[in-house]
């Protein structure tokens, strides 16, 4: 077994409809294909395939919570959950953080696309108001507080899904 986690998946086919991606997930053969639209969140998934982490934030000065100075949401929201106004996109420069929580997955269920065992981790990032969930590429023993940096599957390696972002220990 390798000291790095590998994926057991192929890139999902994409249809572009306007500015939105519609993915084909043939997880159970062609007859079991699920079609999923990323809609207004397409910039997040497209960014992952380009090696960029993007989030959204509320800049509405009339927002009862954020008052125009919202923190970044990752995964993004199209609209603010408090004032219901459209959020704005922002790239995260040098995405890194620390392990906030983790689970060691030894055996996954049907359709799991990550080779077991692996760590599913929650990452706390400065300036981001949400906890980012993902998987750790390393199989070394970890602890809460360990520092991590985001890495991306891009180009022909991109899956066009949330698996395109992963984390490595720093």
C-alpha cells in the first residue's frame, strides 16, 4: 500500500449549459447515470480544476449579520443565508489551515471513490467562516492542529467533482 491515497474514479463528463456545468455520474453503469447541475456554484468546481480555491461572501451592507463584511464560505453559497442577497466570489490565495477534526476511514461503503484507509478531515482556514471538509492525501498518523495545505487535481487528472481538492500535511 502506498503512503499516499489514490482515487478510484474517472473524470465525470460535463455538459455546459449557459454558464453552468451539468455533470454525468455513471456510478452504476450508463443506465444508472445521475445528472447533477452545479448551477450558480459552477465557478467553485471549475476553479478546483484550475488549481484555485474559490469561496463566496456577503457584501450587502443591510445584511443583519454580516453588514457587508461577510466571511468567506467554502463550499460557497449562491445567496447569503441571512439576507438572501447574492454573494460575491473571491479566490483564496495560498489555501492552508489546520486539522480541526478528522475520521480515519478503514472501510467505505458502496460507491466510495477514495482508496481506504484514508483520513477524512475538517480544515479550519483563517478568514473562512466555515469548516472545509475533504480528504488527506497522506497516510501518516495525524492529530488535531496539524497544518495542511490544499492541493488540486487539474487537467486530465481532474474529476470535475469535490474530489479535485485534497489536503497534504505541511
